[in-house]
């Protein structure tokens, strides 16, 4: 896992390694650290543990003005202008940054869609062009703690209609352009996962469905879960966007302006719900209009389908999801009546939508261990979670 952090999972019986791939990926996400490692230790084997990590090679070395990669040809991406990658120029003894790069820059090895090395942070010569917004100042702060606090301050401001358009656009452009570079390689994106009101605003601000889906996929790289984010974070995001649209259309006749803003709101809401129809429960709660989606199946039917899907290959005892119904019980929360006939001891994953909904409503706080279990259910049974979410959400609201 990450520095000074560990999560242990022990298996007493034989278990196919291929089935652990998803579990390993989720543990790396939970660590939120690009240097995180998962170590596989086999009982009775005296050899060193098998180490699974994100990168194949160490980060390139910097011997100014040269960059020395472990293999291949490195590429560079500017932190303040992250839309494009640039191949480094080969010279005697190594590589140098292209003239197009200025300011803080990350250098790494790419092979098609795969990032092979940990990025190296360098400062490229030259002056950055003028830019609007407050984010540029935060990104170029050299002292780590000050940079982190400045970035958090910018993101907390996303809950307001006054948030700078350029700052919001930076995140949408950056996320869409990642192309395999881990979000944890960039301070701004890594911190974004810790600020719910910033996450929701960036998603709502997406210009189209492709951009919204790119933002949605951050859940697969950073330690947060969209369906667990606070309802108030969604409310603030839509209200802030509506306020910005009203300001942008201030010269338009009032009745027409209101109509245009409502259309913009519905378009943004439809893009959000397209990411996961479960969010329709949250948007209904905060009175945000959206195009109706098909009604979910009855939760008893959903639960029966879930059990039928996994009954032939049940989890070993070590991977059972009993911690999820236990979390609801400890929070004093029940389950929908149509679930009471099922054994939650054997099928704890049935409560995954409930834990997510309870978190969104502020009824409980998800622990890191519970988050790993929730990710497993979201990976293995996304349709069940999506359709069953509203039943729990409406029960707890």
C-alpha cells in the first residue's frame, strides 16, 4: 500500500491468482499513492514475496540538462498546460526537453496506452504564458505544503458560482487528456479526490458526455466513490453552475434567461445520470430536473439475480462481504423489507448500495476497509448497485 500504510488479506485455501487481479487493483487505488505496492506472500515459500506495483521502470534520472530514462524514449507533459504530450529530443548522452515545454513538467516513459515509469518532476526553462484564474499560482508554488493548501483553497471555491471558469476548465481538459497517466501523478488531481464539492462541480461542469465519463472514471484511480459523496456536494455543484450560467446570460431578457439556464441544468443533469442512473435518486432529492430514466426492477428481483449470478462461485470466507450489513446495523439503519428474506451473512454485497446511500446522506462514514469491499461489488455487480441504490436512499432520506 502507500507509505506507512498496510492492508492485509490472508487466504487459508487455494485461490486462483487471476481472480485476485481486481482485488489488487482496488488495493492500489485505496492507497492513493503512485509508489504503492502489493506484496504476495505464499505460505511455505521461502522465496521473497512477489511485488506488484504500478510501474515497470523507476522514474527517469535528471542530470541537467539531460534526462536519462531506464529504457525507451521519454515524453513530457506540462503541469500547467496538460493538454499535450511532447517527445523529448535525443542528444548525445541522453534526452533534453523540447522548447515547447515551460514551467513545471512531468517526464515519463510511455508505450502505447501504458505508462512504464514513475514520472519525474522537472522545471523547464522559459516563462509560462499569462493565464486567468487562481490555479496557475497554486500549481507553480515550489514549497509542497504551501502548494497543497493553495490547491485545496482553489478547489473549495468550486462550491461558489464565482469559481473561475479557467480553473474549472483546467480540470476537465487535464482529466480528458490523461491517456493512462495515473491521476495520482499530479498534485491537483490527487487532491481533487479529497474535496467532494470540487469533484461534483468538475463533473457537472463537463461539456459533453465524453468529458463527463472521463471525470467519472477518476473513481477507478482515486480513493473516493461517487455514490457515497454527500448530497450537499451535488446540490452545491448544480447551484454553482446555475449561478454561473445566470451571470453569463445577464444581458438576456429575464424569462428567456431562465429558460436557457433550465435547459443547461437539464443537459448537465442528463450527463451526470448517464454516468450512473443511481444518481437520479440524489438529483430528485435536491430538485434538479433531468430526463426520466427507466424505473429500476423490484429490489427482491434484483437480489435474486445477484445471488443467482454468484451462487455457483461463492467467495471464500476471507472475501465475504459481511462487514457491509454490519456497517448498516452499527449505524442503526435497516434494510428494505423485500431484502429481509435473504441471508446477509452469505450475501453481504446486497447491502453495498445501502452503505453508499447512507454515506451520501451523512448517516455513516465509510472506512478504508469497507471501501475496498464496496469497490468489489461495484466491479462485479454494477447493475445491481445502480438499480438497488434508490431503494436504500429513499429508505434513509
